[in-house]
C-alpha cells in the first residue's frame, strides 16, 4: 500500500488534473505536490482541493537536491509520480539549457533522492516517470509508435525528455530502483497554458487575433483528453509492472489544419458568431525548426494488459474543452495578464 505520494509539477496542466483525481479518489493517501511554480505552474488550477486534509503543496525546485531529499524524509515519501518539466517545444528551441537543467538534472535529483532515502528496501516503493511520445521522433504517413520503437528525439525538449527516460531506466538496471515509465501523446483539455496550440487558438479566436499556423498545417498529432491521461497514470501507478514502459494515446490523429478548423467552428458557434467568421484569422507562418511531421501512439499494450482505454470521443472532448475556456475567460485573462502569479503570494504568503 503506497500512502505518501510525491507528485512533481502538480500545478501544471496534466499535473493539476492528476492531483485533483488522486486527492478525491484516495482519501487515505497523502498527496504532496512539489512544484517551483515556473511561468507554467498555476495554483489557481488547484483551488478545488487546496484545503483538503490529504493534500500538501511544497514550493521546491526539483533540481535542488538537498531540499528534494529533505522533502522525501519529512513526508516519508513512498512513491513518486514525476511530471515536473519544461514542456513547450518552441521554448526549447530558444533556450535549450533550461530544458537540460530541469528535465535531465531535475529528474536525476529526484532519482538520487529516492535511492538515498529508500535505502535498499524497495518494498511498496515506486518511481513513476511521466514522459512523452516525442522521444520516438517523427513518423511518416504510416505506422505507430510502440514501446519498442527506437528513440530518435529531434527538438531539445524531446532530447531532454529522452535523456530523463534513460536515467530512470538506468537507475532500475543499476540500483534496482522500482520504476515505471509512460509515454503519452498530445493532451488537450482545461487548464492548459495558452501557449500550446488548442488554448492559444481558442484565446486568439475570442480576441480576433491571428492564428499562427506553422508551415502548411499538415503536421499530424494524436490528441488525448487530459482526464484520460490522468486516469491512465492512476491505472499504471497501481497496476503497472515494475521496469515496464506503457504508451498512452487516443488513436485519434488530426492534421493541424483540420483540427484548427474544428476549433474555429466550435468557438464561433458557442460564441454565437456566424459560421466561418474566424476563418480569416488563419495565418500561415514559417515552420517550426525541426518540426516533427507525425506522432501516433499504439496504446494496445495498456489496453490489453491493464484494461485502460480513452473514455471520451474527440468530438465530445473538444466541445467540453472549448466550452471550458469560454466559461473561464477570467482564468485565461489572469494568465495572459500575468495576474495568476499573485495567487501564490495571496494564498501562501510571499516567499
Ligand atoms: P506544464 O508545462 O503545464 O507543467 C509543468 C509543471 O512543472 C509546472 O507546474 C511547473 O511549474 C513545474 N516545474 C517546471 N520546472 C520545475 C522545477 N524545476 N521544479 C519543480 N517544478 C517545476 O506541463 P504539462 O503539459 O502538464 O506536462 C507535464 C508532464 O507531462 C511533462 O513531463 C511533459 O513532458 C509530459 N507530457 C506532456 C504532454 C502534453 O501534451 N502536455 C504529453 C505527454 C507528456
Ligand atoms: O506529443 C506530446 C507533446 O505534445 C508533449 O510532450 C509536449 O509537452 C506538448 O507541448 C505537445 O507538443 P507539440 O509540439 O506537439 O504541441 P503544440 O501545442 O506546441 O503544437 C501542436 C502542433 O501545432 C504542432 O505540430 C505545432 C503546431 N502549432 C503550434 C503552435 C503553438 C502551430 O501550428 N502553431 C502554433 O502557434
């Protein structure tokens, strides 16, 4: 029975969905959310559970090894679900150093803290590393990434995540640290920072701003509703086999331009605008450097071995997502204005 669970990056997009799920579903677990609150960390995402007795927030940089180790000791951490990362590909192209620092050194710091505090008795211990399909590189028109696909990362973000995956597996092979890794495709849903395609475009359509489409808009991504990713993590955390890797995906491929047209249609309709009003905002711009053409995940191992599959059809998921951003324009405004940064000070006092 794993009781004290450290979730890193719990104030981010996927992390906040996971924290909410686990805090509600497992009242006997103590969920410790470790997040340093970079630009992508927003405690407003966790308002709903911040006062729960089985939840604690600690503002800690995962790269600060001594404080990370002390946190393991203070909260008697049994298991880690590690999501904290620099996660935006475009930022990694501009500043690769911070990606190597957080994603590689931060992961190493957590692994070493787990190893040192858990000693040689790994009974009921688990280090769960949350990774991405981008480590596998880019597909052509056909084929799917499986757990056996060779690593071939292209962006500095993907290279840093690939490196962190290797460190996790190295700690298993060298020190027998009990680890499990999952590699997931593109997530969408509420609370995603509006620099990623879907929330950025919804926000821009609301404000009649240009929609910057990279290249010809022909790149393909495999979209999964974020709550389904959180459910998959829950299943793998409880039932996954030590040392194994599980791919998570939606079997839901979309060419960017087709997806963008669905977003435009949905936002215009829900805002009561005439169909096609925002079509004129589409602006083709220079392609992303090293832009991977296509990602698509084969998640049949997860379905066959652990019984997980996506719960939501894309049409329903995108409708829910657009509706959420339209109903939560204050949340979007707080982010784009920078006001969300005041939330930590207000709730926890100035550090
Ligand atoms: P995000 O950028 O929304 O959130 C990242 C969180 O990590 C933020 O709260 C941030 O404050 C925190 N963080 C960053 N650096 C930190 C540090 N040094 N110490 C402590 N906290 C730090 O990211 P996301 O989209 O929620 O992704 C979460 C994880 O899932 C990442 O590891 C990412 O690689 C992986 N992933 C994301 C997707 C996706 O589509 N978003 C898909 C597959 C895998
Ligand atoms: O595949 C999983 C990955 O998905 C995660 O590991 C990453 O953390 C996450 O950010 C996401 O990466 P992508 O680069 O695929 O997501 P992004 O939303 O940045 O872009 C999606 C596609 O849309 C991609 O082909 C680039 C394109 N795009 C993106 C933006 C932000 C545009 O055409 N215009 C844009 O302004």
